[in-house]
């Protein structure tokens, strides 16, 4: 029996372990422990000096799950240097004396069926292809539903009347999602919770502040790495709009690119790598839809986003909108983030009153 | 008469010869920005975002220097060379960054072999934009390419010959736009030459030989220029005494690929990361002790 683990990101460990437990029913799936400051400390200690922060986070969780006895780690790649993480991480872990294997499902932001088949065979040669395909689709649907509900939560959580009502309901939903049997069951559960969420009482004033969050994908989706930015915004009663989620990255991104390019053609002509071009278009969208402010977050040294930053500030200047740039690092302090956020929030309030 | 400005940074170190010959053959005026000096670097630091890598800052400095001295500035975009040979995302974005930061006329072309955008097509596009006829462009392109190929072959030969010399040999691993730049890597090279070291450059090997060899060190690597570097290490590792890695802070591909190489090769190495505050005195101390160490090893 092999023990499989994967680095976690936000709440997406639920669909991921759901899929893995159905594809490899005889193996054990290790749920990575929640990211803490200790995780980053370990990750930073063994990482190269100026690699981007997601590398440190994922390395930290990998070491922690290896301590729990995992022997196979699963990593996914992106369009920038994220796709190259796995090989170096494997070497670092080997040098540290761990015996493990890293399976990199996506490199360079692209992959194909044959490659995945070969990789999965390495984990368990007798895995069922048909089941895998079926459960992949179920999982994709689950991710889609989760993202829809997350979007609804983001728009409303700042205005909840009973404190914590959204979060507790979401937790309830995630537990039920991890025991889904088939498509129909999934759909019914989703509908049930969507209704429940809509029934939760909120109080939304008309002159509420609206903020759009754009930036690098890992930092946006893993709340620990952005110091619970969304939570602190919600505390200030702000409506949040966020574009990046797993469903977008896996399915919509490829389809949307042409549209985005046309929409923001004054600002960029070529794909700038990872989500940089997307973020430029989103910045324009947020400005045109009259959002009060934009927050751009990224991990430090994220090359594509650094390239996009001058363009984003140019757009914001043209539309006279404030932008707050955050660059998160393992050494960033929570207080520093909060102070800057508070100042930003005060500034938005004053602009609104004018 | 139109004048084209060529920034002496990043792309120049890969395509400079071709551009110069191409424009000369077409009888187009061009100016190349001077060798990097303090003023240019400061201009770059001022115009760029503080987190950009030193090489990109340097590039923007050169563009800034040229902006009111010519009618067009040549800023290409290089994306990939097929078969998982990507470039760094700064190379993808350079055109858009320059276009948004500066208010200038840009001559540009795109190299994206996966989509069939080749250098030939790019140079044709530039020739057309400068009102030259197809036969003229064809002649100029042929002239430039043949000359470039000869030069490259010569470089390969020189590098190969250097490997046979009986002196302390050090492989310099770094991108040409860092290694040959006056403010970034030149001082290091000068210091080594002064100390009677034979320098072998990682980018001056035939990439047809080195690219497949890079698999010995890294299987998944998909950055073209890092592949050249690691391939050179794999190719020369039995013939050299030490390796010096030169990279600019914070270079994306280098941070991973060089780290992997350092972990896998069993050779003395020195990793120099240059940023906009680094002074040569600090580097000199490190270089000195590295050479001392190599010397000690040689005497054994």
C-alpha cells in the first residue's frame, strides 16, 4: 500500500483527495497538515534563496507530509517556472534523506492523456482508466460548484448578520462534498446548499465599498500565504471580487484568452506568461465596472506579475483608481499587511464620501 | 532618414550581429546604445519596477537612453524555440513593458516557433516597416545570417580549443547579457583573466550538442537558455577545474536550474548573484578565495 500526498492550496484539498481516493481505492491518501508558520520556516530553510514563495510553501508541506509517512507526492505545474518546481524539489528532498517520488502531472501548463496515464501507472499499475475518467469529471464539476459558491460568499460575507454563518455553512458543505457518490448526488447537494446560502440573512448597504483582487494564482488561492487578506477585508464590510480559481485555470483560461486579448488590446499584444495578461485585462474590467479599489497580490520574485505591474498601475492611473500592491514573502509580517490594508481602506472611505 | 535604435542589452547579445549586418546591408541608419555605464543603469533603475531583475532594469535603462536619439527602437519578443525550449517570461513581456512605460515608436517582431513565427519572418516584417522591397530584404537577410553562422562556428571552435589548454580552466555559466555586460559580469571576467585563468563560456557551445546533454543534469528543464548552460556543464565537466555561476538578481530560471546543477555536479563552484547594490570589492574577495581553493587543489 502506498501513501499518496499532495501540497495543499485553499479548500481544494477536498476535491483532490476525493479524486485520488476513488482512483486509488487501495492506497492511503494523506491529507497534508494545514499550513502554519512552521511550514514556511521549514520550506524557506531548504529552498534556494530567490525562488518565488510558492516553492517554499509547497516544499514545506511536502516535508511535513513525508514526516507523516507519505511515499508519493503529487505536484502540478503552471505556465511559468512553477512547472519546473518538481524536479528541484525531488532533488532537495533526496539530499535531505527522504525516500519519495514526485509525480508532476502538468509541466509547462500543458499535458496530455498519454503522459498522465504513464504517470498514474507508476503509482498503481492496476488503476482503472474508466473510473479515473468518470471521477475526474465529477471532481471538475465539484470544483466548479465550489467556485460558484465561493464567489457568492465573497460578495456577501462582509455583510452577514450572524457572524460566522457563511463559514460554518461552507464547512458543512465541504464535508458533504467529500462523500459524493455520483453526478446526480453532487448536483442535488449543490442545489441544496446554494439555496441555503441564499437564505442566509445579509444586510447590504447601497454605498458599500467594492474591491477587486487580482494577482498571482497561488498567493491568491491559499489564504495563509496572503495573510487571510479576504477575511480582513470582509471584516471591514467590503464586497470582494476575485477572478482566479481552479476552475478558471483548468477550463476557462484557454478559452478566454482570445477574448481577454481583444478586450485589453491597448495594453498588451502578447501573452506575458502565467496570469499576467489576464490580470491586465481584469484591471481594466474592474476600472470600467467602477470598483472602488484594486488589490494586486503576488509572492515576491514572481516574474510575470512584476512585468504586469507597471501596466496595471498605468491603467489604474488612466481611470483614476487606487491600486494597492502587495508582495508577500516568508518574512512579511501580519501587522505590516494589516496597517497598509487599514490605510488603504480609510483612503477608499474618504474617496467615497467625496 | 529613419534611425533605428538598438539597446545593447538582453536580446542584443543573441541577435546583435544579425541586426547590425541586416541594417547595414539595407542601408538603414542605426545606433547601438553605448556599453553600459553607471548613468544608463541608474536610468533603468529609475524607470523600472523595483522588483524587476537587474538585466531587465539594465535593458530599460538602455531604452531610456535611446528614446530621444532615434525614430524607432527595436524591441523583439522571443517566446519559444519549439520542443519545450521556452525563454524566460521577461523575454515574453519585454515588448509590452517597453511599450507601456515609454512613449516611443517601436519596431518589433515575435519569435514563436510553435506558432510558426520565425526570425526570418520577423526581419522581413521589420524591413517592410522601413519601406524596403522584398528582394532587398532577402539579400540583406541572407548576408546577415551567413555572416552570423560563420561567427558562431568560429566561437564554437575557439571554445573547443580553450578546453585543450593546460591552464586552470573555469567554466563561466551565465546568460550572455549578464556575462558580457560591462556593469554586471565584465569585472569578474577581467579579474579572472588578470589571474591567468582560461575562461570557457557556457553560451558559446553548439546548442545542438549541449541541449541533449543537459538531460544528464535536468530532465524536465524547458528553458532554452538554461538548457544551454547546463548542457555546457555536462559537456565540459571532465575537462574543467571549476565553475562560476553568474546570474542577476532575481533571475527566475536560474534560481531553479542553477540550484539543481549545484546540487548534482561534483565540482568546485562559486555562485555569484549580482544585484544593483553589489560592489566588486565583495565579489573580489570571494573570487580570490575561490581561486586559492582551486589552486590548492591543483597542487595536490
